[in-house]
């Protein structure tokens, strides 16, 4: 039986991820004011607090109205758009 390398691949990807704390209440309120539901507003708030350039999400239902837009200094993009941005020299 062939052994999958999915776990190793995931571990390699996670080495490139930085985990950050949730943005404070004022940032969460700001994100909610952009039309995000209560459970998704902290995601954008955290990205903004961390100084992220991109917020990559496949959640079209809640973030779709923000795709391609910049909120604060965070550009909200699909996975496809992120790959385009990140693959440019």
C-alpha cells in the first residue's frame, strides 16, 4: 500500500503560516460594519490587527461582497486570486 504524503505536505504548509491573536473589540465592530456576520468579523479584524496584506478565503457567502476590495489595508481575495498575486515575480 502506498503511503500518502498529505500530512507531511500539510505540515510543510503550516510552517509558512503565522497564527495571530484576534483583533480587539473595536476592530471586530469595524469588520462587522462591513457586513460580516458576528462569527466572521473577528477573522477580518485579526488580519487587520496583524498587518496582513491579504485575507484569503473561500467563504463566498459571507466575504463575497468584499472580494477584490481592500478593507483597511487588507485585500480580501479568493484562493485563485491569491495564487495569482503570490506567483507574480
